[in-house]
C-alpha cells in the first residue's frame, strides 16, 4: 500500500521575521525567507495599513498594532504612512524567534 | 437506537478518497461517510449538515488543510478533527495540535497501521457522546488532576474550553499554581474546574514556577466540587435568597484600572450594543467590527488559529479589541499603559463577557 503516501510535501511554513511596506502596501524590504509568497506579505501589509488608516478616520491616532493569534503574533508600527511589520510564530511552548 | 456517526473526509486525491471510504466502512460504528475533494467543498458541506468527525489532508491546492482547520476550529468548535497526512514535520505537528486538532496521523503505510488508525477513529467516535475532556478517555478534569497528583508527577496541564485557555502547574504531585483569563492561583483553579468539557494537553514541567497555591489538592478539589454543587443547585428553580448581585460585566470592565471606555457588540448589526464612556460609539463600532473581521479573515488565510486579541496604541492612548461570542469588545484606556496590562485586562474583560 505504498501509494497511500504522497511525495513532495511542501506545506507553507509560518512566516518569521520582519518587512516594511510603503503607503501603497508595496514591499520595500524583508528579512523573511525569499520563498515566502510576496502576495501574502502584501496582503498582511495592506490589512495593517487599512487598520491604521481607518483608525485615524475614526479619531484614533494609532501608530502601533499587535495582533495575537494562537499560532502567530503580528506587531506593526506606522512608518511615514507605510509600516514596519514583525511576525513571530507562536507554539504552545512560547514564541519562536 | 443511536444514529450513525457522520464523517467528512477531505483529500484532493479522488483515488485516496474512495480507498478511505472503503476503509472507514470497516468501522464497527458503521459511520455515514461523505467525501470532499477540496477545502472549499468541505466547508460548504459542513455549512449544510452536521458532522461528528472531520478527517482532513494537509496538502491541498488553493485552500490547504491548515486553512480549513483554522476555519473549522472557529466555526465548529465541537467538531472532532483528524489530520491525515504524509508530512512528518514535527513543527507542523505541533502547529496542527496548536490549532486544536484531536489527532495528527501519518498516512498509514501497511495493514497494521491502517488497523491502528481505524481503532483510534472508533475511539474518537465513541467518545463523542460521552462528553468529558478530550485527551484522556472518559475522565473528568478532577480525575486527571487526581491521577497526576497521586502519581507525584510534575507537569503543566493546558486546558482549552471554547475560546478560553487555562493552565494548571503540578510539581512533585502538588498543585502549585493555576492561571486563566486574568485569574491566578486558587481563583483560576476554581474557574477552570467549573468547565464541564474541553480539551487538554500536558506540557513539560516548569520547576521554576513560583508557588501561588498553598492548599492541598484534595482540599481544593473538595471546595471546587462544593462550589459546582452550589451552582447546579442555584440553577434549579427555588426561592431566591437575598443576594448582592455583582454589577453587569460592562460596568466591571470600565471599573478596571486605567480603563476609560468600553464597547461590547454582538455578531451582527441587529444584535444589541452596550457601551460606557464612548464618545462616538457608531464610528468606534464600525472600526471595531471591520478590524476584527479583517484579522479573522487574515488568520484563516495564514492558518494560524483563532484570533485572540488586538492591541493598538500611540504615545497618548491604548486600545484593545477582542472577539467575544461572535461579536467583540473594544476597550480604550486613558493614556499609555504599562507593558502587559492591556493584554491582561483585555483577557479578563473578554472572559467576563463570555456567555
């Protein structure tokens, strides 16, 4: 029953590192592995920027953001309209550097 | 007669789906088996009908198994989940368990492994009706703690009850500390013990953990049992004794140190909203809803488990946002807060509002 197992397992790992985006969400610099999909980083960046922007429109002048999931922590700081974003995978035993 | 359990099997390989359908047909409980060849079809089926067990592959195109499980964990917390995969990565295994999956199983390679897998599935299905804590069959949390203490073990029990998580530290057979949703020590222990069901896992012992519980485990278990009896009795209709009611949760939240305002909202526009001290509730509500929805969607896309909380700040203010029972809670603090306070108070506040 060899055919039970598939070959070439390539599941995407969690991102770990930091990156910066400009006010339009374009990626400027990143310390994440180069094979990590840029589209996902861009999406993350856009969500962070939209959160800051909408907060300002609501009268909340926020510059720092920390989003906690069971498996990931995202920390972001507004940077001249863009943002620097840090991502830290979390495990039941703590944060992965 | 008991209804047949229903299993949903998800794999992008149609041959494997058929093969597993045959294998699952061997289970003594004679389950009804439904197949889905993609994550999105699986989610559509789950939306349409209830299932007892989901068996999911990890590596699938478009919506991968982790993403499916992240959605399932949030939308169907009671559904038993099994990951069946060819991947043997330990970090991945830990990540899958962090998502709250019941079983991570490598795809069987021989007849013996198939039989073992089927035995595990049957055991999971038979536990379905019994309730209790996942992790140890048909044992209550009290049983688990007694076992650990009697065996003089050192361990940390991590208990999950819906969106709540608690930890109990046992050192050399003695209960030394507990923690959940802003509570510590005996208070946290009593709260955790009041949970009737959930999942638990054992983490490595933490010998350096400072002691905050000094009573014997027997005394604490007895107190907890009495408290539970009293709360059960209180649930029965009877003549109400004169009691002092605690203030509503929203009042308790705004009374917390440093908190300036709070806004609690339900899952949709029609649900009631309660707020205290919010200057522009409608604008804040819109931002809170959009932000929670945005990061919940992102969490599902990245397959990183449920969203726990969001903190935002500037040099002059601090804001916290947490999902609560399908809706959410927004708290604003007066001025910048010391490290850790926002996270802790937000956790406590969300726990106060849990249904």
